């Protein structure tokens, strides 16, 4: 099938499905203080539910993508959405933060299963030269979620924080119905091919893939994962930053938070229109370099005591805007190296981002001293390491996406 024959709604659906992730993380941010009161704990403790989601999502994505190479994309999508819906409904009836943590982890595993197949499905049906623009288009749809999710949470909060989770369950149920009716299978498989042991071999094959004698693919994945973890760290701490540290009320929280998303959407729009296989390496490194400048400047200003909301917000907008370049270009370059193992490659790519984001987000919660310095320091560190990992990645299209075998 030629790319112009592929239904346009497929990219829209995959974007809506991936949006389940930011919806799950961002919609309840305004409700975290209320949840802390109900559970009788501090806001920092409730913030651990964000880290639990990120880590659970990483595990779900690690296995989900590789399983989809074995048994088919849609089967894994069905299983993931079913787990997500059941766990989300259960969260609405918990009485302790410990119960919420366990269920958030399970919710995230289901979410990881259902969203990891999206990158792989796009790789299944589009040619390599279109991947960057297709990923950017999908990401533009995804970005609607963090833009509107906090506002939805604020609107529903008077009905109780539980109503936010009921909305998430309803959204996932809608996606499940649409997935069954309008989305074709992009990669068929067999149940008898299912093997947990094979997952590790498949992912190891992805990690050690060499191009022109160098470990180029995994450098893209690691650099992208560390860069995206900067976003995860911010989301994990957004409630503390705006609601507690800067004293922004729940009503204004969505507007301030949304400025960051708008910055990301602006650069992502550029990627939608202009990103190609020939310039993706250049924009990948440009985004990483810009991010390290922004995070380092934030760190210097925080240490010097000059960090007000008027300084923080613009610098955070720039920091997040870099991901509109890094995300689509890095994903396109990485996924272009794989065909038969597209699901496993998607697992490695997305798992690194969520695992690093979850671990570093949890670290910032543990280091929280009532200031922004721990969060900004960890963000800057992640950006520095991302640049070090990818400093030798070529800016010209010398990386060749060679055909792969069934085992490769």
C-alpha cells in the first residue's frame, strides 16, 4: 500500500492512543493537593504516583512492543487497554496512597502495552523518508492532551478527584471500541510465537545493532530518552513547582502549564512540515544543544537565587520546545534502522524515556528541599549526559538504514 492510500485517520488514532500517556499523568496534577488531604499524606508523597506510572509504563512498553512482534499489534493493544481500564476504575475507589501507588503501576503497565505499538505500527506502514513527519504529526495530536488535561482536571475537581480517573477510564474505553472497529492490523503474528524469553533476545538485538561498524541506533535511543526525561522530571514536579513553590492557584495552573506545551507544539509543527531523513540528524543535535543551554542557564540562575516565575516559565518553555525537534527526529532515525523488529525497537526507544524519566523524577522527589534547585540540577544533568552520549552522532545522513532479517 502506498502512503497516499493509507487512511489519514490512522495517524490521528495512533496519536489519540499515545495521548493516553500524558492524559494519565497531567489530568490529575491540579488534584494532587486534594488527594494528599484525603490520604493524609504530603504532596511529595502523592507525587510518587507519577513516578510509579512512569516506571510501570516503561515496563509495559518494554514487553508490549516485543510481544507485538510475536503475536501481532492489535492483540497487545486490546490487552493493554483492558488492563488500563480495570486499574483506572479501581483507583477511583482507593482509600490509601499505597493502594493508589500499586494501581497506578498496573494502570501504567496496561498503558505501556497499548501505546508502544503506535510507533511500531507507523513504522509498519510508512516509508523511512516519511517517518519523521508522521511521528511529528502523531506527536502534535498527542500534545493536545497535556494542553487540555490540567484544565479538565480543574473542571472536574469540584466533583472529587475520583471523577478525573473515571474520565480516563471512559476515554480508554472509547479508544478500545475504535481500535476494534476502524484500525486494521499492521503486523500479524501467532499466539504460539509468544515467548517472554524471546523478548530479551529481541531487545538485545536492537541494543547491539551496528551501522557502519558503530552503535549508532542505541545512541539515538539513549540521547532521546535522556532528553525526554527532562520533560518527565518537570511533569513529576509541576504540581509542587506551580501550586506550592510559586503559589499559582488551581484555576491558573492549566494556563501556566499550557505555555510549556505551546512551546513544544511550535517546534513540533516545524518538524511536521520540514523534517526529512536527510536533515533529521542535524535537528536532533540542534535540539539537544539548545536544551543543554536552557537547563544550564536555569541551574546557574537557581544557584544565584534569581529564579522567579517570570524567569522560570520562559526558560522552561524553551527547554520543552527543544523536544519538538529532538523527539520526531530522534525517533525517526532510530526506528529507520529496524523493520522486522519494529515493535522491539519501539520498546527499547520508549522504555528508555519512561524508565529514565521515572527514576530521575523519583530522585527529584526524594531530594526535594522546598526549592527548585534539586529538580533543575537533575534536569541539567540529564541534558548534559544526553549531549555526551550523542556527541559523535553524524549530522549528515551517513547512517544507512540497511534491510534487516527476520532475526535482526
